[in-house]
């Protein structure tokens, strides 16, 4: 929907006329006759074409003087996949602002992280979005305030500073301008059940279809029990946030995920929500993935079978990098055991354990100077972990959400013991890169070879005995799947797991590469 020149008015109006929910979050509609802005799927009467303007982000509509529609609540629309796909400065800035960077370090800190002057960053954002960093942060503060007003019993003074506003007057003026209601009216009109102090319950919107069974099965197959667990249809884990730890419960459904957060400090709400959305891959556009890959003879049938498959994200890319290194050349069960030992030895215990959640995953500073000899890892793996943790602690490698992904991958590969597979895996899951292909993955290449054989009518009685397609050939084959190669990886992994589960049992295979994901077969 977004183009280099901006928004295509004709295409936008067609989406608005059809009330197509697939485009919610891709753009917003400002209606001049009412002074409100809406999602494309808003059920209100469709305005005439000459009475509307289109904006790539809600903040731009707010800056133009529009208030949020009370019927479709556009401020709570799914996020645009545009910012995950884009690796330029604007895409990185959007990811950082969503993570609460402006509230923590201000616009100067945001510009410094991106390597630009404040003035140049402002020019870039205004040219692309029609609003600068302060406007984008203001929109996020307003949405955070609305969540706290409607779901908690916090005083408005506490909401003011928890949402990132500097004064109660600024809080009141912003809420009135964006929602056309006072904070008191928002609270009295809310039908959301109030929660206990420190507990926030909200819905995280995502686009349908959504394969929650496969996502939960992936997490269940990789859970490190001290920091995460899958209970029934809910994924629970510990988050390490700027002002203290938190625990979260995520229960995915077809069009939203029920999210229950227990925060030590409510100022961490924006960062916690951003982290949860990355874990869930909630800003993905499954229709865009489907449209791009359905014509491929190999992936087309897989896409049709599982149209809502997501790429499981990670709460923290540094944590994922540590776990990926531990998992090199061992089974998944062995990797989980070793990681649990690391967590119990170096992680910080929660003051109040939450059922099976007992520890915060150790930070790089704790790992860098620790003696790892008693954890059962090889000497080579200990050296790699020390090198990785040291580089993360000193900042020579940065895995923050707004980092340049290419630089991060190159930095990881410069470390002894980290190869292309591990670095790319961190980018795919930890940095939410939708366009990663793990051509060196043996299981993935076997799946690709088996599916290619089916398409050509070849039938192998024993796939294990058949040499899989080579890495270079696999990478070449995947070029046509850009920019959604991460989703191709997930489809191939899931299919290969399902195929192996359906074959008669035989002697287990030996795999000398990195630990591979275990995704259970789903209906």
C-alpha cells in the first residue's frame, strides 16, 4: 500500500469503500467534514473521495488536527508491517519510538542511536510521515494513557507520568485533542474490567488469519522454564525492562491476543507492549505474504495449508543470541537444559515468583565475567559466550531493536564461534527481520528438496538417504521469495517436522549443525 511517493489515493479509497480490515494500520483516513480519523475498516458511512486525506501513521492524522474515531478506535489498530520490512533510518526510528526510546532518552538520544543530527532526523520523518519524532512519541503517550485510564484504577496524576507526559496539563490537553474526551469521560465510558494494582489487561490487535497453535507449539518446544512457559493456550514469560522486571501472559486468538502484564513500574508499559508484539509477530501482514508466495510451486501449497503462520519473535535479541550459541551442535533438549543452568546460576531471582516463572534471564554483563566451567558446556562454547557477552556489554555489538540489521549480523559473525546460521537466526527472530533465509540449515534444505521432488513426481522411499539440495542452490531458489523469506523458512520447518512425524519410527539422525526448532504438527 505504501509507495516511495506516499499513499496512492485511488487504492486507499477502494480499501475504505470495501471496509477492508487487511489495511488497518497500513494507513489512516482523515475525514474533513467530521474532523475525525479512522481505520480503513471503520463501519461508519463512507465519506466522499474529496472529503478525505490519507496518512501513513496515526500521529500524522493527529498532527493535522483530526481526533480518533470512537467507533473503530484507530489508535489501537495493528501496527504497519512497513516498519519491520524497512531497514532505513525511518523504519529503524519507528521501531525505536514504539519501544519507548523517546520517553527514556528524548529525541536527542533517539538521533544519537541512529547516527543523525536531530534536525536531519526530523527532516527524514516529516518527509516520509508528515510528523516528527515528538509527534510520533506524543501519539504513543496518548495511547498508553488511554490503556491505563481504561484498565486500571490509577490516579490521573500517576497515569500522567507513567505514560511519559511531563505535566498534568499536557496530559489533559493531549487526551482532549486526540480523543475528544476528558480523562474522566474515558474512564467512565470504559467497559473494561479493572485489574489489581500493577496488573494491566489489554488486547493486542493483529491481522487474521493467525496460526496460534503453531506459534505456541514452537515456544513450548523451546521453553526455558525459569523464564518462560506454555500453559494451555497461553505463553507466559519474564520481561527484563528498563525500570524493573515484569511478567506477561499472552493468549492468542484469531484477531487479537489477550495480554495480561504485571509490571514493577508502569512506565515500562510501552516497551512491554512493543516486546509482546515482537514475540507474537503481531504486525505481520499474512495476506501480503500469501500474495507474494502463493504462486511458487513449492511454497504455494504450504501457504494455502497454513495461511496465518508467523515467525516466533523474541523478547530480547541479546537473550536470543546467547541461547542460539548455547544451542549450537546440541539437541534442543540439551540446549534447554544448559540454558536453564545458566539462568539459575547467573540470572536474578524474581522477588515474587509467578508460578513457574522464577528468574530474569542473565544480562550480558553477568555472563561476560562469569565462570562457566561448571555448566556442562565445551570450552569452545564457553569462549564464544564470553566473547559475545563481552561485546554486547561494551557496546561493540548492538542488538537493540532499532539497530542496523546488516551491521548486527556482520558484527556477530566477526566473533569466533558464531557463523552465518546463528547470526541470521538472531536477525530473523531477535531483530524481527522478515527477509532472512537460512540456506545452511540442513533440515530446511531437506524440506525444500522433498517438496521439489513431490512437485516433479519423484518419490523417494527414504528421504534420509537422499542428499539434500546444496546451500548455494537453496539460497538461489529463495531469491524469488523476497522480502518474506523468514516466513518461507517457517513454512519449510513446519512442513518437514510434520513429514518426519508421519513417517515410521527409525534410528534417530545425527545432526552436527545448530540446534533446530521443534514445531509440533498442528491441525
